[in-house]
C-alpha cells in the first residue's frame, strides 16, 4: 500500500506545529528524542534502562491494526501512536499537551512524580517548550485525515499510561542542563522579543499585529494563568516597550508618563481578559509614541531644540531666542532645522502650539484666552488666526463641534 505521501504530509504538518514525529523500525528501542530528552535527563541510568524495556513491552502489547492510540503519561504529555499498515513499523508523534502548564500545575506534577526540587528549573523550561493545543479536535482531525488514507475503518483509543514514580532514587544526582527543545524555544522567544522591540522602535504596529498571528506564544510565556503571573508579564512587557521606544530617542519625559500610566492600569486589572486587552493597547500606544516623538533621524542639536520646544511652549521660541539658548548662529540653526525637519522653526513651533491647543480644547473647559496663554500666545486674536489656519475653524467653533459630538 502506497501511503508514504500522506504520511510525509502529516509529519510535515505536525513538525510545523512543533510536534516531533518518528517512524520506528523493529526491533523497537526507546530513543531519548521520543520525549524530548525528558526521562534521559532526569532519570539515572538504571531507571532509564528500565524505561527502554518498558517501551518494548508497550509496543508489543498495544500494536493493533487499524488503531490510533492517543497516550497520556504521568508527566501529562500526550503522544500519538499507531502501527503502520502492511509493516512492522510504528509511527509516534509527541510530546504535546491539551492543557496549559501553569506554575501550580508543574509543581503538582513534580510532586506527583516525586521529582526532586533541583529539577524545578529544568521542568519549567521543558513545559514552556511543549506545544499546547487546548482544542483536542484540532490534532485529532489531522490524525483522522491520515488514517482515512491508511484504512477504510479505524479506531481511536485514548490510553493513560501513568508510570508514576514514587522513589527519588530513580533520578539523576546532578542538576540537568536544558534540553535541545527548551533551548530552541528560549532562542525563539528572545528572537521574537527582539523583533517586538525593533517594531516598536520604528513605530511599526502593523508588524506587531502580524507577529501576534504568527508567533504570539513565542513572545508570551505560557506560565501565566493567574492574575498575578499575568500582571508580572505585563510589567515586563511595559518595560520592554519603554526601552524600545527609548532606543528611538523618545524623551524620558514622554516615556515616564506612558510607562507610569500603564503600570497603574496593569495593577487595576481584575481579570485575565482585561490584561489581554491591555496587552494590545500597550504595544499600540508605544508605537504611536514613537511615531509622534521619535528623534532618531535628527542630529543632536535639532533633538535638543525639539525637546526644548515641547517642554517650553510658553517661553520665547523665536529663532533669536532659541539661537541664544543653544549658543548657535541663527542662520546656521535656521538652515539646519529646515533641512532635517522639512519645515521652518517658526512653523514647527506654531504647529506644536496648535497641537497643544487642540488637546486643551478636547480635555478642558478653559476660556479661549487662557488656552492661548498656555500655548505661549498672549494675543488671542493672533491665536485664533493661527488656529483657524490649522483647523479651518476658530477655537470656539471647534469646541462647539466637539460638544455636539458628545
């Protein structure tokens, strides 16, 4: 029977889902790759040899034609097992899980299997790297499709192989090194974190949205199901985003304000759903911050001038005053500023003052005269003229439009 093309295709799909697949020839001998190196790493040589013998017995006992086994072991790992038709070979895929591994669940599994405390970090890394599929039907549909090509009729059996370990003498005396699988998972996570930081540093929220669809699980640790755990992750995310925005030469004043507000929002959340919604908001807002305040492309003198304007809107911001403030030739400053920003210093200052006016009109009920003063313009008529040039409405008309919308 020529089923190789279907088997290869299935193995390719599972491999893309990070589920290891193996075709084993007779005689059936246990290989450390079958469980991602778990037992070989934590068990001593005697226990591991016993495992190899147990595996032989298992294969001989449960090799049934037209039957797929989904095996659940004492470490709460799932495996797919089936005897290939017209052959002595068997197909094994795994490990993976149908449930997320939380800190509490891992602790309980270690206690159940009498795993010594020195293995705690290793077990955390092992489970963090394990593929998780909360909908069992997803994996079963893949296997069903394969088996429909192998046999006309077949059966799926679920079996619990709970080789519970009650004796600590079965375990290695040394603290284990991370497995290849957990190392690769960590490398992927750090790679995704770097991509996240790079996207934020360029204000590229679209890339982050695409990243969520592709590899969100590689950025976000799976060991976060309690409110406190998830909040801790969000605090880390807030810090990562702040440092990324800082690398784009966003001034610390802007960074501190947004970081502080998100820290308050994180602690105020009372559910996982709220925290998940806030996660998207954090990355989006930091991207917007970079788009608005990044000075990456400017020279140091222009960076200093732009920051000075942003934090001193009520000061004298004429070309002469700023030239004096920074000890620069006014002609040189004017040429440099226009070359780098694409606009004159005067237009840039007026634009920032109008941005602040719009903010105050949207968020306060201050009189127009007071708003003009807070924007650094004492002549309300001149302020109105500038505002109308920017928004094609007077400040009063703009405020009335806002009030109608609300």
